[in-house]
C-alpha cells in the first residue's frame, strides 16, 4: 500500500489482548477493521494461549510494561487517529495506563469506544475480580455518564410522579412527611445534575441519581402497598352481606378486656382504614426537624468551609439520607404481605386504629359456633321411645335447644325442617352444665346428655351406650334419643395453639352441654390449663346477645370458625409490633444518615460519599424493616 493511500484511510488505536486460540479480542477486531478499510495501530494488553471464557489451564502474559512505551513511540510519529478503542484490560493499573494513552494519542476529533470486556452471562472472567470494576468506570467520559444519569433520572421522576405530587401537597398543607423529603431530594439532585452538565465544577463524583431514584422508587412502593392493602381489606369486608365484627370489649373477665366476635354492620370501617398510622404520624413529627437539619448542615459544611459550589451536591445527599427507604413501608409492607393470606380466610383488618385497639388484650371469647361451626356436628342416628312420634319429639328437642342459644340449634333446625315439624313456645328455661329444663305450657321438657338424665332420675333403656347423644324426656318420660358425631375441624387446634403461643387466652363462652372440659382434654396436644372455662352462669352472660361492644373495630370477618378469628388477633398483634420496631430503625437510620453525610461533606470526602456508598447505606438500613415485615407472616 502506498503512503498516500494509507494516509487517506481512517486510523484507529486498538487496545486489546491476543488469544492464540479462540475467536475474540484482536483475533476478531483486526480482520473486521481491516475489511472496513481502517488503518489499525495495535497495542496488546496481554498474551493468552486461549481465551478465559471456556478454557482452563491457559497461559497468561501481562504486557502492562509495554503499553506506555508503545504509546509514547506512536506519539512521536505525529499520526492523527480517528478512533480509540479499548477492550480487555488485565488489571486496574492498565486502566490508568489507557487513560494516559488517550491523553497522548487522542485529540478533540478522536472518537472514543470502550468495550469493558469483563464477563459473560453474569460472571466475571476468571482472571478478573470485582476490584477492577471501579477502575473500568473511569473509562466512561463524565459527560456521557451525566447525560445518561439525567435521562434515567427523568424517567424515574416521571414514573414516581405520585410521590413528588404527594410530597408537594403535604408541604403546602404544612404537614410535611417522608414524601416531602423525597421531593426535596429529587429537586436538589436534578438541580445538581443540570448544573454539572451546564458548567462542570467537579470530576470526583457524579450526582446522586441512583440513591435518589432508589428513594423515589421505595416511596412509590409504599404508596402501592398502602392502596393495595386498603383495597383488599375493603373488598374482603364487603364480600358478605352480614359479616362478623371483632371488637375489644371492656369489663368482660373480672374487669379485664377481651376480644369478642359478633354479628353486626362494620360501621366506621372505611374511616378507620384511612386514618394515619402512628408510625407515619411519628415520622411526620420528625420531618420538620430533618428538613431544618438538612438545610442548616448543608450551609455549614459547604459555605462555611468555603465550598459554595458543593451546596446542591450536599443538599442532594442529605435529603436522600433523610428520606430513607422504609419511611412509607414500615406499616404498609406488612399489611400488604399479610393481606392476601388474611383475605383467603375472610379477614379484613380495620386499619391502624384497630391495631391500637387490640393492644394489651390477652383474652378472646369463643362461642359454640366458633369451636364447632355448622356442618361439623352431624346426626348419625335417632330413636323414639314410647308413643310419641318422631315429628313431635324433634319439635320438643329443637324448641328447647333453640331457647337455650346452644350451637346445636343449627343441626336441630335442619332436622326440624326435614321432619316437617315446627317450633313450640318455651315459657321458661333453666340451663345446667349437662342439660336443659324447659317449660312448654304445662309440660316439662328435659334435654341433655346421659349424665343429665341420670341426675334427673330418668332411666335409660339397657344397652344404650352413646358418648355424644342428646336425650329428650317429656314429663319425666324418655321420648327420644339423637346420636351425634362431633368432627373437630383441622384448623381448630392450630388456631388455638397460635393464640396461646401469642399469649391470647381462649375463653370458652359455650352453651352446648356436650362441650365440657373433659371433651377439651380428649382433643390432645392442648393443655386445658391454657384455656379459660368459666362457670355456666358466666358463660351464659358472656355469650348473651345483649352486650356492650367497643366502638373501635379490630377486624371484619366473613367466615365462621375460630381460624379467621385467631388469624385476625395474631396478625393485628404482629403487625403492630413490627411497625413499632421498624419505625425505630427508620428514625435512627434517617438521623444517622444525615449526621454521617454532613460529616463527610464537611471533610470534603467526595469519594467516600459516592452514589454507590449512599445507595448501599440506604439499603442496609432498610434490611431490618424488610425482615420485620417478613416476620409478620411467619406464624
């Protein structure tokens, strides 16, 4: 090739390794560039027998000692290079050498191309380590990084517009919160980036695009968790026409409060779930202090130290640290995580007021239908004695049981309708531990188990052995027997054990004469001593329909049984505790972050206050919040 033709061709410097075997690096770059008509100056960084992607046992010769001598010699030739291309670099020292080579061989018209060949499929090449990565970032021109950061930050700001809007709204309402801190962080970060693009005044560190974007994203996630949890709770509460309401009622057991489940309309549910949580209220009280501290410390650490050009950079860092990642997630995240689990059980927690209402309560009233919901008690056999018909016997038995309020009424109501019978008026009823005495006009009706009949002097026919049976006698004459089968629902024992494990004592306010402490002992795996079983008179009072209930809802239940009841109580307890502890980490993390950031800013430690380090700091302080939120679901 003649000298004139060579001069007409574009020139490029290629900094790459040579792999004797393997289609990579200079083995590929040289043929491609030559075919494209590019006059190439080669600067080899290393000589390898094979490439390191899939081969083992290869040889490696580091050519770092030759890079700068080659570059200096090429500089003496007085050649103009249209492009400078760097690829595989063997060490951090070679990165520094390449930067010096760019200064020697490039001018304002030279295009720079960086191919940071350091790995495939998410794994570094075997000759490299993570310590090389910070050096590789130095090959990227600051202008490119700034413009790329600004573009990505603008996209993040647009996606997180709700956070910015909410922060501004709270500021104008003179009630700044975590979103307000995020708003200030975004404003000052953007201002720092724009200023740096327009008039570069530092080259040590980039604006805090990454940590600010992290703050905005987590605050947006907090809003999503809040709205999602509220929507799920409202949908669950509205899924049935007549749900159960859980309240904490006072003066139930010797003046002590207890949780009670009762049928009623969930009045006030909507306003409760919209109420600001205590955790959020506490952070709102801290927010003005953080706002004042950020502005004051920024002025002290920059202007007072004769570094006014770092004001925006310092404000950006301080507000990112103050906003924290868990400010809006300390309560909303546990509610969201538990929302799906509770919704499947038909449970809707009634917001933060309900969580506070559940504080300090150590007892829960359980009725017949909680322990044995409808469908778990079945009729396996029946028999009539004497001349009375089955239809009449069922009427007597069902009428007395209904008058007593026992959970057996659901079964006998079904039996009554099947027999075509009707209820009889019961003028008076006396309840005992093992049976019932009813008065129907001038007839005395006895309904109870075998022990009750024996105590009343009613002889049972020989050979009758029914463990779970209901006997009926009219005017001291046995007229019928109904054999029952009690099937304990699989969720009952785990639910009671969960309540006991969380120091909530089940109180059996039952009226079914077959539900005795002896039956509880037969359940096994559950200590009767851990269950409160009041006397009959107290159980009747506790299970009566006319009760004074608390005005604050704890939860709304849309299903029968003790499982939803237990889940509501335990979930309320765990969420309240997790939110309280999380808020401590949020407060401490915000204060510590502001203090450390101010100290580093005052010391002019721009390298230590890198976006990466600040992002790592924010993530580390969020870990306890995440762990506590996950803890709420582990029971």
